[in-house]
C-alpha cells in the first residue's frame, strides 16, 4: 500500500521536500517508516528526528491520518493513508 509521509516546518527543509510517497506493509511500524525516512534524508533531518542514542526525539509530533501517534511501535495498519512528522515548532 502507498502511504504519504508529510514533513512540516524545519523537517520539510531538512528533507528537501514537504512530502513523499512510500510503499508500506500494514504490519510495518510507524517507527520503521520514520527510520527509513530519516535514513533517506540523512544529516540534519535525522538529527532532528532521533537523539544521540538513536531514539525518536520526545519533542517530535507524529500523526497518522490526523490522529497523534504516541507509541511509534504500533503497526501502520491497512487503512492509513498519511503520516505527518512535525518538529516542536512547525510554523505556518
């Protein structure tokens, strides 16, 4: 299935785009999609998403189809169409 990853604020600048479409399996976790996105974008994006220990930053806001995701280890599921990543201050 195709999932759109949306990047807001500084993450969009660091990724060089505001969104991308990726192929995902419903059993993939939200964290695995975020990790893959960070590896593709690298550098500044990765540093904004993960801390020095490789854990997702606590200040990162993640939403799945508009609903906040608190536990990134949950499977994406079959009906998800977009996942949005927002830094603490996303701006307009």
